[in-house]
C-alpha cells in the first residue's frame, strides 16, 4: 500500500535550520546553557541524589540543538512529524527535565524540578516514558536509547516510504555518553543503522573522557570515530562548548547521506570550579560549597530554581521556533485525501484495522477444519500470512533466523539500504539490537514490530525486552525452538529456565500456545495488547491440532482454560503448556480409561490467567484432585498451580544434544511418565513390583 | 606475591613455529584438510543434522594451525602451558571433533564421530566443555568463545606475571565466524583485549560472507578490519584456502605487540560442488548426491569415516609436534623451587589455600563482636579484604561500578595495558564482556574471578552467565543494589524479577545474605563451589547484624535456616531474604508480644536449600502455621515455601524513583504490613473497623 503518491517529491517545504538565521549571541547562549547547569546542579543538590556532571557538560550541546535545530512544538508534543530527541545517557536526566521546563512543555513546572527523584514526581531519577511529555523513551540502562533511536530513524523512513515527504520527514537526534558507546548493544545498533543508511540519525556524543571508575582510559582505548566510520557512519568532531562549532557540525550532519556521529568534546561538570573534568562530578551532588563557588565563577546570582525572566523568555521563544513549521505540516496534512489521512491517523493512534477480527476468525475456522499437524512456529507463519495481509503496519524481522523463526510472509519484502518500502528487517545476528530497535519502532508510532530469534537467545536481548515491558510497548517477540524439543543443537540452544525467567518479568506476556488454534489466538492477544509486549514461545517440532471446538471465543484470553473436562469431579487435574498439552491429553485418556476422572487445563499465558476473576481462578485451581503440571522447563512458578507436593513433569537441569523424541524420553517428559507418576501417587504401593 | 623471579627473562626456550621448518607439501595439506571435510560432511549426513559449511570452509585454516602452529599435546590435554584453541563458531563442531580424532586425543574414536549429535555421545551438537578432552570451552551462543578467549589470554598474562616466562608462555587462538563478530558482545570483548594489549590473542575469522539468512550483505556493511583496528588490534588478511598465506599471517600475528585479527577469506562448504559459497551449505546435511559428487570432485574414494592410514599418520604426527616442547616445560617446571611449584599446582588444581577457613572464622567472630550496621555490599568488601589476603588467586573487577559494587580491596592493584601483576580489572561498561571474560579466566585455570555490576544489569550479561552455569565454572558475580532499596535511580535500575529469573537458571547459586555474617558465609560457599557459579545479591542500604550467635557453623550452607525460633509450635513462619530479614524479625517480635508464636527462616540460598535432606526441608517447610514470605522482588518461586494461599509481601510490578525508605512504605514492604497481613489472616474479621 503506497499512500500520498506525488506528495513525496516536494523538497522545499522542509524547515531548514540555517545557523545564520538562528544565530544566538554568545551571551544569550551562555545564559541559556547556564540555566540548564544551575537547574541541574540545584535539583541534584535538593534531591541529594543524581548526576550533575552530564547536564552541566552537555548544556551547550543541548542549547544549540533545542534552540536552533530541533523541530518540535512543546504545545503539541505528540505531533507525528516532530524530530525525535533520544536522551540515551539517561542518568543525566536533569538535562532533559531542565529543557522541558525551560521550553514550556505543558505540565512541567518549576515545582516538578524541585521534586526531582522524589516518589510520585514526574522527574524520576531516569527519564521514564509517559511520566511527562517530551520524554520519547525510558533511558538509563546504557546503550538502549541509541538502539531505540535506530528503530525510530528507521520508522521514519518506513513511514516516509508509505506517506511521502510532505507528511513524514523528520530527524532523530541522540545524546549519548561513553557508557552508551562501550555497551556491546551500541555496536549492534550502529552496524544496523550504518548498513541501512539511516542518514537522518544524528548522534551527539558527549565525549567527556570520564566514566564512574575514572578516566575512560582506565578501560578503553577505542578510536570511536574510526569505529563508527567502519560501520558506514559519517563522523565529525567539535568543541562541545563552542556553540558555532556545534551548530556547524549539526548542519553538516544534516547534509550527510549516512548516519552521523558528532564527537562533542566536553568537560564533565563544566562550570564546577573544582570537580569539573573528573569522575567526582559524575554521579553525586556537587555540595553546597562547590555550587556557591560556581555561582560566583559564572556570575549567576540567582536563587536555586530561579530563572531570570529574560532567559526564560529566550527559552520559551526557542520553544515556539518550529510552530509555524508544524502548522504548515497540518495544512499539508489536511490537504491529503481523507482515506490516506485516516489511515495515517489510525496507524499513529495504534488502532488495529477493521478487518482484523474477521480475518482471524476465518483463519481459525480453517485451522479447525484442516486440523494441521505442524510446529507452532509454522502455525505462527500461517497466522502471520493472514494477519500481515490485514494489519499492514506490522514490520517483521529476525536476528538471522528467518527460515527457523518463520517470521517472513508473502507480504514482507526486505527493507534494504535506501529502500524502505518493504516490511521485513534482516536484523543480523543482533538480538539485543533487534529488541532495542523494535522498541524504537513501536515508540515512533505507526508501526507494530515483531521479530524472531530462538527462545534461548532472549538472554541476549533481555536488557531491551525489560524496557519493552517497563514502557508498555506493543512489541512481539517470536521466540521459536522453545524447549529440548529442538533436539540436536543441545543445551546451549535449549531453553529450560526461559519461560520462568520471562514470566517473572512484570508486564511481559509470555504465550506458549499448544497448537495452531492457540497460536492464532495468542497472536490476536499480542496484537491487541497495546500496553504490553508479548513473547510467543513456539515449538520447532510438529504438534497436532488439539482445539477442535469451533468457537469464535478466544479461549487463550483466559490464560488457562479447561481443554478437556471430565464427567463429575476430577480426581486428577493436569496443567500443561505448548508442546506438552498433547502429552497431558494423552495421559488423561489413559487415566480416564483407568476410571480416574481427569481434566486437562491448557495454560497458554500465566500472566493473563493471573488477571482473571477470583471465581474463575478458583475454578481452575481449587478442588480438581491431584495436581500435575507438565512443561519442558523448570518447575519454578508451577507450585502456584500444583502446590509443593503436586507432581511436576519437566526439567530440573540443562538439556542435552540428541534427537528430540529421545530427549523427551531421556528427561521423562512423556505420557507414560505422567500416567506412572499419577498412579504411584493415587496408589501409594503400586502393584507393578 | 611474585614467584620464580629471574625465570621470566629467558626467551629462547619458546618453541618457534617457523613456517619453513614445518612446511607441509601441498598434497599432504590437501589430504589432511579433506579428511576434516569428509569426516564433517559424513557425520552431519549420518546425524541428519548439523553444520557442514564451516568445517569444510575452515578446514585449511585448522589444518595449518594445528599441524604447524598450535603448541599442545593430545596425550596431556590439561598441560597448563598449552596454547588454547577456542572454537567460537561452535555450530561447526564437527571441525573440532574431526581434529580431536585425527590428532589422536584420548577417548575420541571414530565411533564417537559416528555418534555425532546423538544422545549421550561426546560429540554433542555444539562443543560441550568436559564432554571430551580438547574442548576448552562450551560454544554455540555466538560471540561467547571470543569473550572467553579474551579472558584466557588475560589469564595467561596474569599467570605469567606471577610465575614467569619459563612456566607460563602460551597463546590463545580463536576461530570465529561472522555471527561472532556481529554480536555486540564481540565489541565489548575486542575493546577490552585491544585496550589491555593482549598480544598473544590471535583471532582467525572465517570470513565466508554467509549467514543463515543469506549473504552477510543482507544485514551488515561493517568493515571489520577497520573496526578491529579502531580497538587497537593488529589486522591481517589472507586467503583462507592457501596454506602458506595462512601460515604467513599467523607468523606475523605471533610477532605483533597487539592482539591480531586475521581475516581468512573462505568459501563456506568448500568442496561441495553446488552448495559451496551459499547459505545452503551452512546448517543442514548436504545430501547424499552432493557428497557423492564431492567425493568425485576431490578425488576422495574412501568410505564415510574411513581415513587412509597415510593421512591419519600424518595427522597423528602433527599431534606429536610439540611433545618435546612439553617435556622441556616439564623439565623446567621440575627445576623451580618446591614452594613455587606447589603453589602453581595448587592454583591450577583450583584448591583453596590452607589459611582460608581460619581467616574466614576470624572475620566472622569480628563481625559477631562488632555487629556492624552496614550494607551487605560493604560487608562483602570487608569479607573480600580478608579473603583476598589469603586467596591470592582471586582477580576482581567491575563493569565501571567499582565504588558502588565495593569490589576493590587493598590487595587489588589495577591490571593495565602491558602490566598484569595487579589483581583488578576495570572491565569498562561491558557487563556481558566481563562475564564472558570471567568464564575465560576460570576456564584457563589458576584464577578465581569475581566481578561486579548492579543486579539489574545481570540482564546484559545473562548469555555468559548461563554458560558459567552450564560449564560449572567458579565465577562469582557480585551484584549490588539488589532491590528497590537502591532508591532514587528508579525502575530501570531496580531489580524486581532478577532474583527469580536467576534462581530459575540451573546450577546458578543465588545468594542473598541478610547481614555481614551471612555475607561472609555466602562468600565462603561461593569460593568453595568449584563446579558452580554464584551470584551474591547485595544491598545498597545499610542493614543491622542479625546473626548474633557465635557459631563457626556456616548456617547459610543450609540454604534456609531458623534465624529466630519460637517456644513450642509456631503459629506463624516468616521466610525472608537479604534486606527483608530484618523486617521479618521485627514483625516476629511484635507478633510474639501479641502472643502469636512466630519463627523466622532466613533463606540466603534457595538452591542450597533444595539440596538438603527431606527431613531438613520438611522441618523448614511443613507445619509452622501460617506462612509468610518477604522479599522485595516478585512472588514467583515463593509459593514453594508459603503455598498459593500463603502471604507474600513483596513486589508485583516495577519499582519507582524515590528515597528507599519511602519506596518500602509505598510498596508495602514493612514490618507493619507484615503484622497487619498476619493479624488479618489469623482473625478474619479484624476489630479495627
């Protein structure tokens, strides 16, 4: 689908930030930057906690960027075509909060700065997405913001390819520190950005040469410029305290055909008389003496949190800088055809298209009829083939396991350097970078990202997955090869603890469907979950279709439900997930034949089950006789269902290399083992001897 | 402590692998390499699973390395001064297994190759440490081997600084693929290696331009040579199928004063007539037809798994190549003084020194007497101050949080480029690289590594931590700031799910000590655990000394124990860990005053508790009245202790930014909350209304 054809060619509407037009006098610039410095130092002092060094050191960079280059409107913080500013070095949060206050963002008052790092305030220790307007992403864990920014810059190109230059044409700026660049995640992110030639991505590196332990030279000798250049980046240097040098570098970066790194040489804690330039300025209050001396040295004779009207006015004026540009955009947007406009708005709002549910029900009925015996990863592909046709805003991908994750469908041409009309990203062998980029794609808006790797390699991506959960982003992790059922690749590739460890993460929905029908239902739930990421844990091995009822109801939405009931009171209840539900059902058939009433509860999503009514939960958990849980993973968490003395059939250590059926035998995860364990418990002295 | 002074100056004893001395005729080389190719292709075919492409493509590189350069002895695979060969691209495991068989490693017979990827065989899908001799580390998860190798190469320098050139003087070689280099972990590892100038580390990159999804160009445009050079590496290129070019490159690398990357241009699946050079050769059997054609094309008219005697002899001869060198080493080793020899052997065996227990008991008595009220991270530092004085083989470090993790003591001077006498590594902001390097330090032998970061950032290191656990390595993770108790930094920095998610990992011991005494006990257990890694989850905030009994017994070794008993039968049992044990004790005091007999069980290590006798476990878990668990993390796992209907006082979502005491109040993790919850349960209709 290509919208707004013809609008994509215009080039003159773009607001050009020409330095000469935006010159700020040296005095004004100094005052504006010092306002950031004092707000930051004083807020950290008031909180007796925080990081003054970065805001003070990067104040000049931020002043130049926000007052002369960034296209945004504090009165319309969600304006779709705004430039994105990603504050990757999130520990310096007071820089961002100072800017939001100074620029006049709604709801960020001086009292909010005074409440820095206090419980319930908008100004948390690190910038938290949704805590206040103007925070584009939650940062703090280093490298993540940079990874998000790559996703955002890619999202811009993807949306641009669909809606044209008139509607989508903005830049993504990042402020990153040494820590961001040292994290391995940064390599995955910059390699992806360089490869995809995301030329509208500009990283301002606060090159202050200091980390917590001391000089960067204690632990690193990397030539960052050469490193970025090796990944196809444009690289520039400037004095991070010289406003014209910063402006020149940004202007040059804007003209590059590649993403740009600007190394801004700065002095951490710039302005602090004795602590500037050292690790002492990094992560602790400067102290009253130091701040008093700083007031004197910088000629700033204003009380804490007091910004002289002239300086505040200058900042507020800067906040209005691109309002004309935004209005022009709105005029252009109003002029495009209603269908395109509606479609753009729908995607940006994040609403699913109208045909979604019907397409899904059709597919479900087909699965019911055809009863395919396929791996759930294959069922996921079939589901995606249907969903991708309707939900045109999905962007798929894989960390170099496309054929194994079954993440690609007929609709998803590859996105390639300079070509963004496709819908599939070859993320490369970069699980963490993929996850961080998917967060960025989701944060940007207009896109629903999903991406695949093996479940076991969620370990590599966990830092970014946690941020999907913390921010409540609709990101779908397609994690295949979800147990020892993957077979010969052995214990390094066999997840054992991963279902438990991902379920432990708040707000992460872990789905483990048992068959094609549940897989489709879980996909529906994942796409409908606007405020939570999802994991789809999918089998490598084939599984029969178990759900033969022709109901439109999404039973997986309950999290756990009776997939097989028994007449009268159950003497045994078996809980199982994914590939083990078939084992549970087979065991129940044998037990029923033995005259032991047995019910089976399929548990595709523990998190959703936890949210059900007490009555429903009780119906699944209470009574029901002897409790058994089957999952080819560790027991942790299952005592909630079966109790400490219940039976658990699963793993209690790492897996092994061998054909999958042999592994299931070896580790005793079989119908026979279930039946034997139940019989042994129900008849304490078995007759088999 | 510096041993063998004076022995470090000799330079002539080193076996110099001069290509001209080791020339292999082109025909012989071809035969030797083809032996690898056919063993690999045939084994994958027999298993109907595996990766033929890499072994076939890298056969020439491996042949040159093993037959002309590597210093090793298959008859003494644990010889301490052997060169290390790290097979980072572990999916190509048949390359390594072929080599082990061809070189005559004890216990690797042709039947083992025929059993490739079968359950119980030594030749697992990926190389598994300890499955057979000659496997230096478990690989498969990409990038990990490279990270391990950095640790091994550093270990060599550290041991060399202590024992001199005559005893420790070997190289570390890595075979890595594109996947290894794309993982972010590789950046952390190469930056660390380049910074520390580990000149005896040589990485052979199997530069075949192919990944699973297709050409590397689909997802990457990185100039790897420039990237490594940016991190202070020597970089070389060669034709990976030209034995003399490979030999020249290795010889040049051996002379470098920096670590070396050799880009060996290869053809994946080299020799396969139609599939070579494409992703088709990567990860699936070639098929009978292709292999038959290959036999014809390469003139290899031998049956599968049949290696002609002449070729096998040539390989076995290569296996004997450095036996003289090893014997010379043994002669030199026998000549050094007995004390140094004994100390070297002790460290390499991994035995703790004799003074260990006494030093520990002395410190424990001191804690008992002084009853310090300190954070457990500080208690850990005090414990380390004592332990580092005795256990001289510890090598500490931190991922740039030295002052926060309290990992440095008076004994641990920093290790710096070219200076390896110290005992402290500034790992930089590289959690994953640190963990992988620590695995390498432990694998090398002679060293017990510990390293710190915040508990929440274990997410970044999890890939390597899992390998510590899978390999059973004595690596100690010092993970501080272990709950919302860290305060203002907020939810990005507050672990909530991490205790549960790390406990879910098999063979990972998760310790969460409650006070200084338990901290010391947990350190003892961690250091004594030769076959398992440990996590020490430590508080940022101060905690009182709770263990006032003057027993030498290590109570933490039980995993869970009564820290406060009650007279008669308990009506309430409270389980707690770490900083929440004080809350449990305070609540029990109030409840006891109410006439409610209450006992408190401290649970410093769930994993150790699980290993206790049924009787002991029952004494802790059964009876005991109403059950309560307190932990400032998620509930997952605690139902094992308290049951589904027991009381849990902890977190059910992410944390928040604010002062720690306020957060504990806000999230209801307080003595009052515990008492109120117990009273409410014991008296269903409370009188407070």
